[in-house]
């Protein structure tokens, strides 16, 4: 009789143990789901945590795929030789000693909208050397004039201010390529003549805190989706262009010391949008390029990096290593880190610990009954 009572007790304890394991497991899953929901909700509304769910930690680099185009130097042409008018107007990339540069911004060198390949459409400028700007050459490989290279730009992320930063007062990304190394513009060891284009995808928050600032010398055009918001054409000294997104989705923009003014461009909270940046360095004096992106929810993905031609890194899809994102559908890659999910991991760990303690208690209770 006593043996039967012990057997019933053991069966009861096993059943209790099973119920506790199932109950605690269900509780842990439920708690995890709740934390996921809270985390997602918080991250979507808190600018200083916009990258936490993607695992980007403080001061780590977020990589933007970029297409660079090395440009061959155009020959100097005597501007007073009226018989060479076409050659003079075709000059775009040259040694600064050739002269005739205006040293100021010229608006209106590109159309308000991009073409079907997401590239700027050139309009004929009024000043030399912008009367014959050739965007085909600027953003495509053209025999004898330009060669393309895939690369990246690394942004530092600072969570305390929700900022992505890039700053280079000596910006020469194509110093190692061979295409134009014989040109006189490389006399100081730097490749001075090049263009580049890249895109930054983001989800609009319309928080009133989203802003984009760029500083560059020479032609720089920034589009939100397909519409021009920063127009800094021409060969000029380093100038700042910026835009901000208001809570109603209106995009306000300004260049230099201008006050921000409505650009006519609108975006909508919760929807995806794209910042497209096009830049050219066209003389041999200096090359400055910097970015500051504040409070924007960048669309961060797991694009990986590989070594490309001439040591330039390529961002690629790990499922299709031959694919390089074109300018119109670029992606943002990130390091493989886990910051931002610490809370979730901690809660899950506590749940596991509680479950383990419960199991240990029931086992101990069962063993005690067995020894009586």
C-alpha cells in the first residue's frame, strides 16, 4: 500500500512537472512577444534608437554602396579662339591651370526630376564650363572619357544624437585606380577628377527632427525620391546644402546661408523614401565631402562587402554575389552586432532562469517523496 502511494506521488509530481514546464514555456514565449512589440513600438518612435533593432552600435560604420566614375582630363582650349567654340563648351573636367572656372554655384544645370534610370537630366548652363554638361559621361562608363568603380562610404552612427556622420576634407576615393593615372591632374598623387552617385533609403518618421546636411565643392545635386531639393551645380568652393522634413511631411531646403524654404516636395509618414546624391569633382584644387543625417530611420540591411577592382570595396547581396545595387535601388549595410536587443535577451534569459528554478524545485520535491 505504501509503495502504491509513493508511485501515485511520483506520477503526480511528473504531471505537475510537465504542466509547469509547459506553463513556463508558454509564459516565456508570451513575454518575449510582448517585449518584441514594446521594442518595435519604441524603436519606431524614438529617433535616438532608430538603428537599435538593426544591431548598429555606437560609432560603428554603416556602409552605403556608391558608384564612382573616374574622369579623364579634358584638354585646355583657348577661350579666345572662336573657331574652337564647341571644344571650349565641351570642357568639363580639367586641370585648374586651364582657367575660365567661375568659382561660384550655378543653379539649373539639371532638371527638377530624374530620368527613368534615376539619373540627373542635364540642361545647358549659361556659363563656362557648363554649357555642354554631359551626364552620360558623368554617370556611365564612356570609352576614353570615364570608367566606373563600385565602392562604399562609411557613416559613423552616434546614438546619443541619432546622427550618421561622414567627413573628409581630403576626399580622393579613386587615388588607386589606373584609368586616369597619367593625367597631369594627378601630379600631387591625388585623383582630382571624378563623379559619384549613391542612394540612401529610409522610412519617413515625420517627427520634425529629420534633417540632411551635405558639404561639398563642385557640382552636387540631392534628390528626395525623384525631385531635386539641393541644387549646387558648377565648379565652386565647398558649400553647405541641407533639407529638413517637417511634421506634415513638407521638405524645406536651403543652400549656403539661405533660410530653409519649402521645396515643393512632400513625403508621407510611415512610407519609404530615397535620398539620391550625385556629385562631381571637376578641378584640381581641393576635394571636400561631408554628410550629416539626423533622426532618420535608414533602411538597414545585411548587405556584405567584398574587394572589388583596384582595391575598391563592393557592397553585394550574399544571396547573389554578382549583384551590385544600382543608384536607384541602393541599400545600407551594417556590421553584425546585437546592440539594442539587450533588453530582449535579458528578459528571455530571466524567463529561462525562472523555468529552470521551477523544474529544479519540482524534481527536488519528487526525489524527497521517493526517499520517504
